[in-house]
């Protein structure tokens, strides 16, 4: 018989265990934030071109002759 069973047998309320509430959701949110951060960094690394990179796409509006 554990403490909860003994308290129930005496007609008392079971003690509240606040330390175990919410840790699964908190862990999920932290892991989700980490996954999203690393995904954003990976997309940035794959798609970013420096403005001074010769292979960077050129905006045609910057290189039109002036009238």
C-alpha cells in the first residue's frame, strides 16, 4: 500500500504532485523549437548567396540602361 492508497483509506485527499505536471509538453516545445531553429539555419545555408558572390542572382532593374 503506498501513500495515496493509505490517504484514500483514511478518507483524505491524495497529495498533489506538482513536479510531474507539464514536463512532457515542455520537453516537446523545447525540442520543437530546436528542430525549427536548425531547419531554418539549414534552409538559410542552402539558399543564401552573398551579394558579392558572382553566382548570385542579378536583379535586372539595377542594370537597365538609363534614358
